[in-house]
C-alpha cells in the first residue's frame, strides 16, 4: 500500500441528513408546520439511507456523528482537510420553493453539525438547481463562509447543464471562485439511459457514465467555458477510465462538425484538461499498468483529485490510491491539485 503524503485533502467525503426532522430547526415556521402536519418529518430524503445494507462498507456503518467521522475518515486516512458531499432529495423535489427551503436547511445543518465542530471540514453548497435563480441566491448567501468551497449539482437533473437556463449558477460560482461539483446521481426527471428505464440498479449505476459524458459535451458545446473562462468543474464519483474513449470520440467528431458551433474553438480534449477535474474514487482500472495508461490518455495527473468517497466501498482497508502512481503523482493528486482547484483552500490552510 502506498501511503498518502502528510497534508492530503479528501475531496469527496459523504455525510447524510438522518431525516426531515433534523432540518426542521433550520426552516421557517410555515414549512415546519406543513411538514409535520403532513407526517413527512420522519422521511429520509438521502441518497444513501443509513440503514441500507449496501449504502456503505460494513466496517463503516454510519453512526452519523462527528467521532465516527473523525475516527474512520479524518484520522483514519490522516487527511488535513476533507470536503463534505451531502446528497439530499432537496435537489430532486418538484417544488422549487420546497427545494429552496430544504437546500438552505441542509447547508445550515452542515454548518452546525459538521463545519463548526472540526476545523478540517469543508463542504459544497447544496443548491436548488431546479431554480437557477434560487440556486444563485443560495450561493450568494453562503459565499461569505470560506468553508464552503464548491457548488454541488447532480449529474442528471431537469436538462443538460450547458443550457443557458443554468448560467446564473455559473455566474454566481465564478464571482466567488467556487468550482462547480457534479456528483453522480439523478433527480429522475428522465430515464437514466437514453432508451428507457432499466430494470436493475447495476444498469443505473453503469449508465451514470453516460450522464457525465452528456454533461461535459453540453458544457463545451453550449459555450459555457467560453463565457466563463475561469470556471472549474469537478466530477465527483464519476469514475475515470471512461474518459479517454469519450475524449477520442468527442475530438474526432468535433473536427468534422465544429462548423455548427463556431464558438467551440478549442478541442474537447484541451477544454476538459483546462477546466475539468475528477475525483479518483472509484478508479475502475484493474492494475498499475492500466492506471498509468489511463493517466497518460486523459492528459496528465494534474486532472485527478484524491478522494476516499467515504463511507462507500471501493477499496479494501485504507488503500485508497490507484496502484502504480509515483510519489510525485500522489502528492499532486492529494495536495497540489486540490489546492489549485479550490482557491478557498489556500485561504484557510496554514
């Protein structure tokens, strides 16, 4: 097992809101009354319900409290900082107003229960991207708190993320030097495959790659990176090994079809290497030789960010690094790349 360097930064660490009741203290009286009177205060709107057997590694069954997180995730890996990802159904409900109330409450809950209790913790801003105007307002509300270091979206929402409908989110993010983090997951407005609904979770899980590919092409083809040249996009829990084949096909097609998008002046490969970073769990390559080849094909180890994806089961023990990486590459992935990707880490690290 290759050891992490001192000062490593975990860029994807999950915490879960236990139920709707946990958010009630952070909601208005009107929303509290509505939720309680409808008997929905016991609902779990989490993507990883705490009692689901396959939601996490057996040895990391979530107690859901700070000592549990410190023991297994922070102290367990010796990380100096960890960026919390809190996936919540507030980003999937159909009501934009309820989404605004839930996402705001999740962010307040993150502050009270996690950020205020351990100086090593940072978080993504959970935004109601069902309404870009509400999402931009939530970014503005949280921007002064330097412990929020990115804006968190799902890979599959109402529509492709490059559409101008979503540009108010990117404008607010760029204004405050916040990367856009796109995490695997869906609001299930559409089937997770392009030809209909699957029958099994395996199909849904594998087809998440298609969502990331579609979103990358959308961001490039719609001109998001032209209009927001400083924007960084982080793909969380996307996997890595799909990217070389995607880039090859995207570059080949772009060369023949770019006349219809004259603003698409840079190769997809160049745009992705400039603007996109990926967390390195899960890194679905079988061995060291394949890892080395994948890193070469995506354009360099500057694109990878260390992550444990705690508490999910992608590796054994604490062997969270892909095999075959040099000490220099590991340092870049664990420290240098996160520092370059997240400007706010530079301001809060000693």
